[in-house]
């Protein structure tokens, strides 16, 4: 039975679905009222167990292990609410409490969510896990994930727990935010599905993306499959893995896929690259993920776009 923190969130829900598909039962923790479970509504209370618990509360977390026989952990929860000191304290407390819980429960393996943000501007693609990382950080997510990676590496060896950090790329798809501050993919697809115009005001500078701009974008169903594969792999050779598509996707490709799924859709993007806000075509090397976890992407751009549009048009608004 695998415990997933943030288990009813965007990536957490898809990771749980992928684990269920591979025969694992799951315990999903959520700080707030768990709410709906659209990816596994018939599994709750049978193979999926919901626990409303704040992972910073060590006693409450340890009590979860008294109610369930937990054999593995996937840590996806994180605090990025705007108060840098409070968020940093929360993220470190969560991680330390999970190490204590893993030791108490006799857990074999723990996965800790990291981010492409740890590479912090390195555009020497493909980005590889073996590349040295800068100590500086220009965003709270990248900063927090670097701290977690260092602590996880040290504590895993110290307490004899197999721990891996998953450096997750830009993720999109069902249950994701309708508007992203980092990339335009959700805005483009949701606008097309609704028959409207995309709103790019949340993006840096409020500018539309250019057709030739692109980077590593991974469909969330594949992200869940990759994290499940890492958690269940017989043996992991490394303690850091890129979780990504392994290739750059341009906005031009996305528009072509949207048009293929919704003939007659008219989405026009500026040609070429954005000269004021250049987006290098960065992407992550996923050789380790393929070799150690046996992972292969199931969704190319066209299949992913069509699947997301079907999801939205079926009324699955979150």
C-alpha cells in the first residue's frame, strides 16, 4: 500500500490512478477536506483510502500508519502560499516527518517530488541528472526542491531508506489549473475546447506565446505512470530521475494538434521566437527513467491534446 501526500491534487490523483492500474492500493493524504475523486470514484474505501492530515503534524501522520499497512511513500505535497519563511519551514517539516514515518513503518522506498526548476536556467539540453546544479535559486519552488534533494540524499543513506527525487517537467492535462503562470498550454487547449479566445494575461508580460517557442511539456497521465513506475521498479540505480517527455514541444505543434482534434478551430500565434522573452527549447534526458523503471511515454502531442479536449467536453471541469 502506497501513501501519496497531496494524493488528491493534480499530479497526485494521476499517480494514484497509475498505481491502482498496476495493482497497488493507495492511501491519499490531503491537508484540506479531500473532496471529489474523479479518477477513481468507485475505489474509495476499497482500494483507495483518504486521510485528511497535515503532514507537518508528526503525531497525526504516524497515526495514519496505525490504520494502514504502508509499504511505500510518494511525497508530492508542498507549500508555496507566499510567505517564504513559513513555506520553507513547512516544506522541511513535511520532509523530516515523512522520514520519521518511513523509519517507523519500515517503508522500503520513498519518492520525493522535485522540479525542472532546480536546473535554474541551464539551457544546455538535454538536461541530465548528473549535471552540477547552481546553489542559487530564482524561484521558491526551485529553491525548496534543491533543499529537499540534499536532505533526501543525506537522510536516505543515514537511515537506510531507498529515496529518489523526481525532477518533474511542465505538466498539463485533466485536473490541472485552467490558467498557468508558467506556460500557455492549459489556456490554449481550454479556450479551444470552449470555443473561445485564450487569455494570456497571466503569462510573463501578458504576451502570447510564439509558435517556435517550446520546452519539455509532459502530459499528466504519463507523469502519473512515470512516478508509479519509479515507485514499483524492482531496483533503482540512482537517487535522482528526470520525469519528463524527453523532448521539446513547440506551441506550433500544440496548435496543430488542437486543430486536428477540433477541425475549424482558428488559433493564431506570432511566428518565430519571442524576442523579448526568449524561451529556449529546453528538454530533459529521460534515459535513467527508461532504463531503471521501464518507462515509455504513452501520449504523443496529438493523442494528449485529443484526450484532454475529450475530458473537458465531457463536463469534467474542476
